[in-house]
């Protein structure tokens, strides 16, 4: 092989297998991003990002470098508001008929301990994913929010002379909505539906409060998803939701799990 | 609280929130299982298992202990053949209208190096998942098989004076089929569609063979999924398939990815 | 480049940087192995294996294929008894002055629930690592055993009117011993030192028993490591040990952790 | 149990097992932190943090809430410069004789593609850990920096008629130094010692450049660690270093690995 004066564009060459590809692109890109924050207006975080487009049957390959270029040119701003714009740009720049993006990122909220009011940051795993079709309308658009929680077993409390097993769990809500909402408000709902919410710093008076609150408020994973579903079903902004709860059981080495999804 | 002469069955208590739960059960159970092996008839492996049933709106909770009991009573045998029976038992024992199970397990195959014929074991990640409805008919039943592969970039080869970047990748096939098939046969298809398959032991003559074979056989992730799709679409036993390929790019710190699904 | 009649042995070429390499070899090899089992004499499991040797400054590279060959030729048997033999073979076959191996594997034990006596398998993470020097004597030889446990917080119990937060934790013991011992016996020690041990299947009567036992038996991570240390320091077979305990706190999203090591 | 007017301080109670604990504290705390950045003076990132102190044999437990309090009061600033101060505060606030902290965080650097000069961010995994003894002097203080790299196999190139297998790898440097240094400078050294460094965006002219550069510059993991060691041994600021390189081999499903450590 000799040096080429003009480099071949292998990706743009014709393909005769006649097989369209549903999604092609980059996966697991780690990138610093800036998201919207209810209290501080913006928050710096780090996302794991997948970006895809469809590939018509007559093209051999897609142009992988353009995906991260779009991310970078957007000055790392990604959020519920500009997500559709990015998907549109993706579709246009890659000359595609559909585009898809999934971002996952930790989101931090400053939280006060219930009695001592000591402040600390709590981490919540969030995500946004969406797809756009040829008509530039979002085909799917989901925001996903997880919160670590405490759950205390109603059965264990009921049958035991004292105590009740409890554990860390995580509850996750996926939402299709009508208009923008704040992550903080959904976390608030999730935490209210647990036996107790959890914190990064707890002084002794807080620990007493949380222990007693959880004991007064036993919840199966089944209760957690039902209580969250109950609140979300009354939210006029929510068109569809899925709720799941997973307990890292303290008496087993596996999880208890519940899931439901509903149209509002 | 005092000791109870008779223990309350809290899970069976009525629930008035009127919210049915789609899936409730155990998640991330690690269990030794025995699967079917084309050469040795059976293979011992270790599975990660999720088992769920639906929960009618009038019941407060499910009975978590029965899930793992079913696993254990089945003498750890789980495979494509008895999967429907386990789902049926799950549904019956939990008094439910639908049941779901997902198992994921590593599967080992003894493989010969291409020239030296040196033998070693290769690990392939496999999975089976399925759902059963009230009529005892499988609603969904998918077998999933992944194989690590080598892919050499056609663009890099074409535009460079010498060499071409290549990397480890993984290709995954999900299948809905008409009747039982051997995992080995699907792995065989996947490995044929890569730039080269990969091995646990390679002597120098094998390394030369694989290097040259990959260079003669450049493939984008797009090519890998199309070639696998081409072969699966000619398999009369396959009713539906999804194929994905992910390259752990050697020139990037992220993956290139392609996905397609088709009805046959 | 043309086809070579005789293939160069690049690894054996001289190196003039005058830098000896402490460890070189293969890492993260997944292989089916057979370990010793107190009840069933042997157990099939799957190991993640690292194997290294030193590389004198005058050699350019090591011969990577020989590492997995030794594994395979050994018919997948690896255990405390033949570990030194494998290290010796590694050193000899790679023409090295020192050799190192680390294996990690899940080990399953059939366990009876405390009251109902229902049987199920529990998974314990185990490991063996060792190094051999030029004199064929083991320089380091450590067996590592982890067990998932339940811990109930003594502070939470003391300060609260009712209940006490508890959680899943994991306790790990690393041991240097004089002669062979059974993994089962160390797991037994670890489980006795927790607020309660944990199970894959628990019926209601078992859940009551475990809830009450944990409440009667509160333990900080500090208590867990001290109680295990107390028992190990009385074991004449143990020359050195390290103990760690990690609680996946049910009131925090991080762990509480304690560690100590001692010569006996 | 009745409500306590004054809450017992269980952790401060005496302990009669006479066993000192080497390390006790919090593990796996996720916290937003601010680190120093050569170009932008500071960088927002997210750390995973472990903080421990020793616990004298006569105390039952440590006070877990104070660890994260110190983090928070420090306004999330953690870096090589204030690390000793945090360790000192940890020791004092917990009334201990030794303190330990480990932080791990992703660090992003804006990087230009070699020919097209297209800009994008690259992620590098970094860490700092240290211990302080009773005399307020750092007993151990290590900065750890990882960079993803491309490595092309010298043996494969030599024995094959064309091509050479190459793959993504990662090289890690651990350093004990005399005075502050910039993470960027060590990344620069690591990337020079690979077959090629890697990027988040590469246009076709960059891909050609990197493919050819890697082919002209074949490296075993052995070569990577030796070349890095060679450069670090000439750095007067470095008192001790450890270097490791791991290749995610493109012809195997396991890694090739090399490690060495030296006093300068």
C-alpha cells in the first residue's frame, strides 16, 4: 500500500448486503457535562453517553467522529431542555433518519440532616434518553431518577418480638412528561415513600430520629413502588411512568425487587 | 410487642391502594446451575438469576422465599428445555397470573488454536429470559449469546500506508426460535463474522495466522452485525433476532456500537 | 515485509534498557476450576486468575501463552495443596526467578435455615494468592475468605425507643497458615461474629429468629473485626491474619469499614 | 426501652477485648470535589473517598459522622497541597494516633487531535492516598495517575506478513514525590511511552497518523513500563515510583500485564 494523495471515505462506500442498521454510533463516552440545578441554576457533573443514528442499507458505515464533535460543540450543556436540539443536530450531521441519545450522570443535592440540620451532599443517579424520527418529533423521551433509600420489613416487624430487619435500597422512577420539571421534586417524592430517606452525615439525634421513623413506617418493595405510583398518578405533568424498587436485603445476599409502569 | 402464638402472614393481607404490580420477586441471586453442553452433555456453571411474578392489587406482598425454593428443588437444572416448566411452577406456587425469569451465566467451550491446535477454554456470556401468561403459554422467550471477537478497522487499513487499528470487541445475538438449538452453533456463526475469533492460548504460529487473517478481513461494527444478520436470516429455526457489536476501540477510550433487530 | 521461513522469537531478544520487571504475565483470565470441598470432596467453580513472573533486565519480553498452558495442563485443579507446585512450574517454564499467582472464585455451601431447616446454597467469595522465590520456597501464601453478614447498630439500638438500623455487610479474612484448612471452618467463625448470618431461603419462622437474634446481638464493624480477631488469635494453625468488615449502611449511601491485621 | 433524656455515647464506651483496630471509618463516599488544574486553575470532579483512623483498644467505636463533616467543611477542596492538612484534622477530630485517606477521581484534559487539531476532552483516572502518624508527619503519600493508551504487538508485527494486533491498554503510575507536580506532566510521559496515545475525536487524517505511528512504534506491556520507568528515574522530584501497564488484548479475552517499582 502506498501513501494516498486523497484519502478514501470508506464509510461512504456503497453496501450491497441490503441490511439497514437500526442504531450505530458511540457508546460509553465519558464527558464532563453541565446540567440544570434548581438551587444553583447549573451543576457540573460527569456523564456516560451513548449516541446513535440509523444507517440506511446502501451505506457501509457511519462517521463516528461527528458524534463526540456535536457533544463538544454544544459546550457540554445537556439537559431536558436542549436534548431534542442535540438529537436533531445528530440526525442532520450524520445524514440519518433517526437519532438516539442516552446520558447517565450523578447529580448532587445539598441536604440537611433531619434534627441537627448538618449539611452534606447526597448523590442521585439520573439519566435522560430519547429518540427522534424523520419528522423531527421526539419519538421517545424519558427522564430517569434514582434515590437510595431505607426500607424496614413490615413482616419482620410484625412477627418478631423486637426489632425488624431493614436495609439500604434504591428506588428508580422513569418519566415521560409534558413539560420541564426539576429532578429535585421527583427525588422528594421518592424519599417520602421510603421507610426513611438516607443522608451522608447523621449526628446521634438524627440517627435516633431515622431509626424510629423507619420503625414506625415499615415498607416492602411492593409498598414503595405503590406509594410512588400513587403520587405520580396524581401529577398532571406526567404522561407515563415506570417505578422500580430494589432492596439490598440485610438477611439475604440477593435483592427483593418490584416494578410497575402506567400511563396517566 | 409480645411473642405471637401464630405468626401473621403480612404479605397475604389485603391492600387498598388498588395498584397491581407488574413484577415482584428476587433479583441478583447467585446460584450454581447445570446447563446443557453439546460435547459433554452437561456443564456446571454459576448463574445470576432474577425471578418475578405479577401481584394483584388486592395483595400486600409476595412470598419471596418460594422463588429460590423452586430453583433449589429443581436440582439447579435450568436450560432452554425446562425453562417453561420453571416459569409455570413459579406462576402456580406464587398464585400469580404471570411469571418472569432471567438467567445469565458464563459458558465455557474447549477450543483449539488455529495452527498449533493447542487446547484451552474460552468463556462466553449467555442468558435466557422468558415470561409466561395466564394461559401457560410463553409470552416471550429469548436466548442471548455473546462472544468476544477481534475487529480490524477497514477505514484505518485503507487510508494508512501500513498497519490498521484493531481491538477486542464483543458481539451479542438475542434469539427467538422455534425449537431447541445448541449455544455452540450460534457462537460459531458469530466468530465467523468477526475479523478473527479470539483464544485463551495462542502460540507464535497461531498469532501470525490471526494477525494476517484479521488484516485480510477488515470489519466495522456495522459489518459484523450485518454479516451475522445475513446468516441468521437464513436459519429456518430463527423467528426473530437482535444483533449488536461493540468495539473497545484501540484509538479511543469509548466504544463503537451497532445494533439491529429483525423478524425472519 | 515478506513471509518468514523461520519466525523470530521477539520476546527472547536482548534488551538494553537494563530494567528488570517485577511482575509480567496474564491478568483477568476466566477459567473453570475445580477446588476442594469439605462435604463433597470437590467443587466446580469459575476463577478469575492473574499469573506473573519476574523478567530479568536482559530479556525483551515473557512468553504469555505458557501461563494459560500451565493452567490447562493442570486439568483445572487449583487449591491450597497444589498451589506451590503450580508456582514452581510457572517459574521453571518461564525461566524466571520468581512467580506469582492470584485466584479469586465464588464458593458455594449448602446451608440450612435456622428453624425451618430449608436448604439452599450460599455464595462466598474466596481467593488464594502466593509468590515463590528462587529457592522454591513460598515467599507469601494467603487464603482469603469473604462472607456476607447482617450487622445491627449498637448505637442506633441504644438511643432509639424501638428498632435499630441494620444492613447487609461483608466480612473478609486473609490468612497465612501452617497447614491446610477448610474454607468452611473460617466461614463458620465469620458468621458467628456477625449480628446474624444470612441465607438464600428463609421461611417466616426463620425471619423471626434472625430478626430477634440480630437485635439481641448488636455489632459495629469494629465489633465484628475484633470478635473475629479474637477467635483467629486462638487458632494455632494461623500465623498471621487480616480482618476487615464493611457495612453497606442502611442510613447512608456509603459504607462503614474496619480493618486490622496481626501476627499470631 | 424508653426515650432517653440524654443519649448514650455508645462509641465512647470502654472495650475490654484489648484489640486495637488499625483502620476504621467511612468507605466509598461519593462527593463532588474541586481539584487543581494546570490550565484552568481548578476543575470540578466527583471523587470516591475512603477515610480512616486507628482506634485504641479501650474505645468501643469511632464517630463516623465526623469523617464526612471534615470533607464538607473543607468546601470540597482536596488536592496534593491540602491533603496533609485534611489528614491532620482527621486525626485530631477523631482523637486518633493515625489517619488515612484515599481519593479516586476522573480528571479531564482538553486535547487536540494530532493533525486536524480538533479539540475534545479525555478522561484520566487519578488518585491520591496518604497516611499520617502521631508526629503529624506524612507516613505515606502517593499520587496515582492512569492513562488509556494504544499498544501494538512487536511480536505480531515481526512474524506476520502484514498488519499487527494492537489494542486499548491502560498504563498507571504511582508516585512518591518531593514537592507538588501537575498531573498533566505525568500523563504526558505515559502517553509518550505508548505505541500511540488515544483521543475522544479523531478525523480521518488523524486516524491515518495514529495507525502509522503505532505501527512504527510497537510496544509490549514490558516496553511500556520500562520506557516510563526510564523517564521517571530521571525526574529529580520523584523519590519512588510504581508503573503498571495492562493490555486488553485484541487476540485474547484476558489482559497482558507488567509491573515494576523502584526507589529513585
